[in-house]
C-alpha cells in the first residue's frame, strides 16, 4: 500500500525542444509517512509531485496509489482522485482575496464527500480567532495555515506540498513544517514536501534528492531522519 512509482518518466515538449523532467523514477512512499524532496531548481521535484497528484500525467512507467493505477484512470476518474484523495499546498497560498478565512476553507470542504469538521480544522491550524479576516489582513504564515486547512478539510490521504515554506522566513517556515508534522501524526496523512528549510530534517521519515530528473539519493528510516546524514547542497 502507500504510493509506489516504478520507472516513471515524463518529457515536456515545447516546439522543437524536449525536456526530460523525470527519468525512470522509482520510489515507495509508505502510508502515514513524511517524505522530503530535495534538489536544485529544474531537477524535476514539482513534476514528481504533479504526476503523483494527478495534476499532470506521466508518459511511461507506473504510479500506484493504494490499489489505483493512475495511468489507467480516465480523465474523470483522475479528477475525482485529485479532488478527493489529494491535498495540494504551494508556495503561493492561492487564497481567494474576496473570501474570509472560513469561506476559503469552505472551498476545500465542498470538494469532498467526507469532509472534516470546520471548527475542528480551524482550531487545529490555530485560526479560530481569525476566521472572519480576509487574506490581506493575515501574515504569510497565517495565509499558509489557511491553505493547509483548505487542503486538510477534504481529509485527503496525501498532502503534496510544493515549497510551502518558500515565501516565508526560516522561523515561520519551521512552524509551518511543524504544523504539517502535526497533521501527519493527527490524521495519519501521508505528506510529501519539497523544501529548502533545514528544519525538515528533524521530522521526515524519508528524504530523497533529485538531480536532472533522477532520484539520486534516498534515505529511509522508521524514525525521523538525522539531519546530519543528509547532504543539503
Ligand atoms: P523543480 O521543481 O525541481 O524546479 P520542475 O519539475 O518544475 O523542477 O521542472 C523540471 C524540468 O522540466 C525543468 O527543466 C522545467 O523547465 C521543465 N518543465 C517543467 N514543467 C514544464 C512544462 N509545463 N512545460 C515545459 N517544460 C516544463
Ligand atoms: Mg518546482
């Protein structure tokens, strides 16, 4: 069970130019674990998350999500999978500026057939007092908390976080990572995080490093990874 990638490749073509964004990526992500994805810009990190989350399709190889094979899903089934089973968090919080905190989270709730409880989620992300504020009235860290709540209320099996700390200072970034760890422990959500924030070393069970579309390093552990074992460069 969990997520299993076997020899997954993805090439982007724009005109004459072809970019091999993923090359034969093979990876197992056990349920309820935290995986960190490291690697330089352009190494295929976002592509990896996007094909796992059904935002994009791979060209070859296989991605299994529990008993589903993503390559065999039709468009409609892939959309349903993306809406129901996957939560996305991005560097830009992508909140709707004309909706309050609570109304933004409601957007996620409406996507799910079995959403979690709004009051409970507001409390878990620490936004009870600010539920009627608008995004422009919040700090970056608070806006990311709302984005996490919007993804979380769907009760997804996996949270895919593409540089969730990228727009935040080191300390605020660490607090966001701690919240993701708390979510993982509280809901047994599988969490994949692309981040440059070193705070992740203390909490990830699994660290992979990408280079030119390939997974070039892979550290696995039942307990959180010793950050000293990871080469951050
Ligand atoms: P990372 O997230 O590690 O920075 P990406 O997965 O975004 O890397 O990109 C990997 C490679 O694929 C890069 O060379 C990038 O320019 C290319 N790429 C990504 N998305 C697209 C796209 N939609 N169209 C064309 N090329 C793309
Ligand atoms: Mg990226």
